[in-house]
């Protein structure tokens, strides 16, 4: 906090550039949505700190309050509007408080947010470098807005300020945006076109994490399998995701590597062989299916169908026999019939997913589905189907965990268990949470644990 030219927020409405060294200019970030958003907040923190601001985890003390938002489903947006009502009250007590909305909702709702009264600045996912400037404009009483999407921005040179509390696992963005245009999805509109981050900056960030004691990285992108970085010296050479995964795995055998999210249509055999070859690449693949019905997958514009998805699953099982597989499923997409739904349930059984994220379809304005297909499955039918999907997945997860009972796994300890005092929690390479007695172990240790009991969500065991 000793950097030069600064604005203090107490006199900010008068717009005086203040040269005093001050401990004010505290910013607070609240984050909603996916892991990409969590990582973006870390980038925002780095940009703000570089500009001389200091992060606080006490929003009562903050001079600048950021809310990093998600638009993927309507309920995610509703939650943010609710938070803005709370921030309005804070602002009544502290009129100099600057409230900034970041991320997907900022991109989607620009003017509506600024008209809300509580919001002073709005910055889309590619506009975070301009945040210090936008804050200054807001302090001068001018509403700040930057929602320009970029074809190049990857924040490649920015070293995120780690906000994950455990100091053991970290997320590393390898690309931004999405070109897939799934009919239901707002992401291509809010996060823009797909672009890959230079491989050398990814490797450097992972090396730095390792030096700082981290033991696991998750490479993040909306569609990591289409990662492609062109060598600037020789554009004919493109580095693909399989190669990037290998580069990261080679950094240190003691560093676990995960990745998310894979698109089934782009999941190459080369990636599967790379996972099989390096023991430190975790044997877990998140492969969102969305629906088990080919008819619906085509309307969703997913670029694969039931049979080709199952062929990818068979290939995973053939090349990485121990691999766990998780998925995302949407219940009640436009035109979904009882038969389509039954096909989703049958596909779930056929794959035997180890875990799943399950959602009711939520129409997003301006997407292809919103423009062309009526949201015609009644809410109670969506709820009933979602409940059936959840009940089935609970059974499948329990079966998967029961198969692990009696086996021994290497668990990377992440920190104290939330549920059981005196116990540690960590994950297996298969991405299953394991709770075990703390004994002399600490976060960051690899602990060999024999599984003795399980629920559908957690394995419990004893160190051996
Ligand atoms: N409604 C419901 N779920 C959605 N997802 C994306 N868009 C929507 C939507 N409009 C789900 C998909 C995706 C996950 C991140 O969110 O399952 O894989
Ligand atoms: Fe959305 Fe499809 Fe892109 Fe995933 S792949 S972010 S679901 S458009």
C-alpha cells in the first residue's frame, strides 16, 4: 500500500487527486458462479492491488465493493439483484461507497444495472484492466462502464492473487470465451469468442504455484479440449490441449493436474493417452452430456449425439480403465418429451456417472433457444424430471462410492473437514472427497487412506 498517486475515497466526490500515503481504498470482492469466475476475481484482485488498492474481507470497511456475477441461469441473476439490495443499505450508511458489478451480468445487463441506482460501475469479463480507472471515474461521480469484449484478452501476464483459502489447490485459466453456441447457453454472449492463453505463461504460473507450496492445479476453460496456441515464431506449429497437459504434467510429478470443462465433441484420443501416460494427471473427466436424447442434443446444437457420446465414454474406459466420469445435465429443455427424459435416465445408468451437476432449464434472453424454441415444459414437469435425475444420480454416486470401500487411495489433504471435528478432508485423484482422522497430517500432505465407510457424497477412511 505504499504506491504513489492515489485517490482516497472519503474526499472522492470532490475529485481531488491525493498524494497522501493512505491505508484507505480498500476493496472487497464477492463472487458468484463457476470456477472461471472465481479465478477472474483473483485476476481482478491482482489488477486492483497493482493499482495501489488493498483487498479486505470485511465489506463494512470497504471503499469499493465488487460483485462478480453469473448469468448462466435466471436464479443466479436473481441472487445478485438481491445482494444489490443489501449493498444499497450499506451505501446509505457510507455514501462514498463505490459498488461495481463485474462479469457476465455486467456484460448482459449494462444499462439496467447502472439505472439500478446502487451501481456505480459495470465491467465485463474482458474489461478488468480498466477497473482502477473505472473506480476513479466513479469516485468523481461519473458512472463507469466498460463491457467491450476482446478477441485477444487472456490476462496472460497477470499473476492472480490466490483467494482459495487452502493454499494447496489452485485454478489456472488456459483460455477464455466460447465459440460453441449451445442453443440454451448465454456464455458465448457474455464471455465472448474463444481465445487461448500462451502456453509459456500457463507453465510459468503453474511453476510459481508449485514454488508457493501448491500441490494441485486445475486448468480451466469453457472448452479446454479446443485449446490451441499458435507459436508466434512459427504459426504452422499449434500447441493443442494434449500437449499443454503434458507440459504441465512434466513440471513436477508431485503436482497433480486436473482440467475442466471438456466438450464431448472435442475430447480427443490424444488427450486420453496423455492422461493415461502421466500418473500425476488425475483420472477424472468432467464430460457434460446435457441430455441422453439425440433429438434434443441436435436442437441444443451440441455437435454430438447419444451414440457418439457413448463411444467417447467407451474410449475413456478403454484407455483409462480407472477413470471416474462426471457430467452436467439439463432437465426440461425446450420440447423435451417423456421419452427424451427417459433416454437421459437410461444414458445415466449406462454410463454410471460417479457425480453430476443437474439443472432445470432456464431460458436466457437472446440465446438461440430463446429466439426460436418455446420454453414449453411446464415448471412442475421440469421439477419432477430434475428430481428423478437427482434421485438416480444419488444412487449411482452411492454405488460408485461403495465400490471404493475397502480400497486404498492416495489423498491430497486440503484442510480441516467441515463436518467432522479433528478430521482432515482431501480428494482422491478420482475427485472424490475423503474425510480421515487428522493425526499428524496437514494440508498439502499426500496421505494413503483406506476407505472404511461412505455416503453418496463422501468417502471416509483411515490413514494406513
Ligand atoms: N439452463 C440450465 N442450465 C444451463 N447450463 C448452461 N446454460 C443453462 C441454462 N440456460 C448448464 C449446462 C452447463 C452448465 C455449466 O450449466 O449443464 O454445462
Ligand atoms: Fe455454454 Fe456450450 Fe460453451 Fe459450455 S460449450 S460454455 S454450454 S456454449
